[in-house]
């Protein structure tokens, strides 16, 4: 039997109890070598608490113990505790001794008596086995046999002094008798409260038909402790006390690794998927596909080879597997291989604390790295309203401490506001990523919309997407807005079709225009070439005319010169112009 908190080192002058959560509340356990009073009503768990204290000491700390039974026989106590797996038969050989001190039913008291003889026998037994711990279970039954209050006080003083002399860490269990301020006046054993160094009260109440168990440390001399009531359950390993996050507690390790949501476009919207070890909350009204999104996450985790557990409060596991097949999510093969554990939590009854402890136990047994709870809002059912938020908070803390990626769905009330605010457990502020699903009723259709309200530590899309379910799986589509109205479903399809037709028409018109322009360009090019040819011809013609005119002028000039030469008369006279 190992300590429930390996990081809690053994504190000097304190004895670890091995009870999950209790050692944290008391900052190390019960006072060593001192006496602790454990009181509670019938069925509150006093005997189990005390015996677990002895078993842990014997198994984990090698501290033998003695159990003195005044109400039940040791044989019955051992038989009643067989279900906790403590192996009491093996411990009884060397490390655990049971003394049957139960008064006989036909006992007739004929005079005064004391505890000297019993204490002498216990002292011999303690020295023989080297006992360090001792429990007196239901001591009030023995003290009730004493004739008056003075005798009871005297014998308890005797017992108290003997325990101090023996330096034994002791637990005395007794029936509950109220607060210490008035216990001395309302109960014959009220003086015990003032003598012991530590006092623990166990309560077992029924609230709106749901069993609720709470534990409170009433006093602890020389040590600080958590003064508030702490819920607890009695599970397969014994006591499990709920502990909230406490000041000075070491933070859980965080990871930057991303894991897929199972929907590619959602991963893109999240910048790569969920963080490993993060808590994801998916909220929505009935039928908005919360289970589908969580199922897609579970399938993707199984594909990666990660052991996953799916806890369903609404349906049996086989029904969930069958229903998800209709949207392309096939979990059956992973269930058969054992990598996926399907748990129907409808079979788990009791308080929210019981549900949480059961889920934690199953997750540990399955060695789950990913956990789906669908829906976690079931924890807030009648009788659990006051404790459900605390349970959900501790569930998230536990998953982070274990490095488990937690995906929870939360059902919103159909009669509630359609706004995105709040959840029944009010854990939206605790979740790392919050995805909200809703309906949009339009043109006779009910369509699903999805948005990411928050996702800590990562850039994420603020756009609303239409969530589409089909045989091929889960897809996300852009929505359209027209005149401020959001379009989904058929109207979105019509809008897409109209845009496609308009784009096609525009494309054809563009092609025709390009052909026309090409033709006109060709005509202009031909005309330009023709004009260029005509211009060239005119230029040639002009050049020929100029050349011919100049030639004639030169010829005429030469002819005149020749005629003058032939005449001879005007050879010396200049030619008139």
C-alpha cells in the first residue's frame, strides 16, 4: 500500500496515514506519539479510517500496529474489509495484532473496574511486536460501562497517560457528539475532545436523496490544517478525501505538444490542435454534435496509439460506438483491441464525489492518456448542486497533474438563454479551451454552428463555422452573410451555387471579350501595316519626283552652256539668270 502522495515527504512529529487527501489537509498526517479522536455517526467510516491508518503504517512504513475492538469482533472486521485488498491475513502474522475487547452481551456489572489489566496486556504485546501505532475502536462502549462521569474521566486519563508513556500514535474512535463548545454538557464523553491533541469529525448525510460524506479536522495542536469540510468517499482502496488546490502546492507540468482534435479544420482554427494535458470544454444544446466532436477526438487519439477512456453518462458504450459509426467515426476496432475503454456511467450511482473517484480509478486502471466525459454536466444533478463545481474543479486539477488530455462536454438547458455564457457547473473559466456549438433555424432547416470562445496560450480563429455531419465524417464550412444575415445549410448552398454561376458567367464573358479584343487588335495591326506600306510608297514616289526634277534642271543647264559654247559669241559674258 503506497502513499497517495509521493511528493509529500514524511514530516517530523507527524505520522502519514496513507489516506489520499487527508495527509495533505493535515500537512503530513496525525501527530506522532499523540492521541487523535475520530468521531462520527453510524456508517460514517470510523473503523475503516482507523484500520487504513494501521495498514499503511504496517505495509509502507514498517510500523506494526494494534487494533483494539470494543464493538465488533476482529473476525468480522477482517471479513468486512476484505474488499479493500489490504491483505490483513498476511499482516496479522507479524505486523498487525487484533485484540477482541468487545463486552459480552450477557455481561452483568457487579462493581467498579479499570483498564489496568488490559493496558498491561497491550503493553506486553506492543513490546513484543515493536508496535508504533494503535487504535481503540468504539472506546465509548467500554467507558459507558463505568458507573459515573468521574470514573469515565479517570479511566480515560489513565489510558491517555499510558499512550504518552508508550509513545504510541493512537486513534480513538467514538460516536459523534457535536461541537466541543457544548459537548461537555450534552454528552458524557465530551471531556475527551479537550484532552486529545487532534480531533477529526466524519459526517454522513443524505441531501435530496444523494449520500454525501464529509470530513473535517476540528483541532490539531501545534500544527496548521485545512479547517473546511472536505468531501470523501469510501472506494475500493478505502478512504479517498477530496483536496482542493492548496497554497504552496507544486504546479503541474505543462507541455507545448499539440494533439489533434480529430477534425482537421478545427486543428487549423486552433493553430495546430489542443495542448497535451489541457482541459477542453465543448458546450451546446442537445443534438448539436457534442458527442460527435468528442468521439472524433477519441478516434484520433487511438490512431496515435494512445490509451483512451470514454465515459458516457447518456448512453451505453455500445450505443455510442454504433451511433458514431453513422458519421464516419469507427471506434469498434479500438474497443476490441483494448486501447479504448468505453464506460457507461449510468451504472454508477451516488454523489458527485463517488462519480469522480470511480472515473479516476477506471482511468488509472486503463492507464489512459486521453479522457472523454460526456457530459460532465451530469455531476450537477439533484443533490449534487452544492458540490458539483468543486468536483469538476478537482477533476481538472487531477487530469493536469496526471498529464491526461481531458475533453468534457456540457449540456446546456434548452430553456436557458441562447447566449454563450455560463455552464451548469460554471467550469468554463477553468477549461483551457472552450468550444461552443449552437443551432441556427433558417428557411425550415436546423443547422449547426461552431465557434471557439477561448483557447489559452494559442492564437485561434474567432470565426463561426458551420458544422456538417455526413457519412464521410465531420467537416467545417465557412458561413455566408448577406445583408447582415448568417446563411447556413441550403441557403448557404444556394449562395455558393449562385456565386459559382456568376463566376462562370463572368469568366465566359471575360473570355469572349478577350477574343473580340484580339480580333480588333489584329484588324488594327493589318490596317497599320497597310498604311505603313502606303506611306512608304508615297515617300518613294516623292523621292523619285524630286530626283527627276533635279536631273532635268541639271540637263537644261548643261544644254544652255553647250549652246553658248557653240555660238561662240557669248563665251566671255556671264549667263543671265
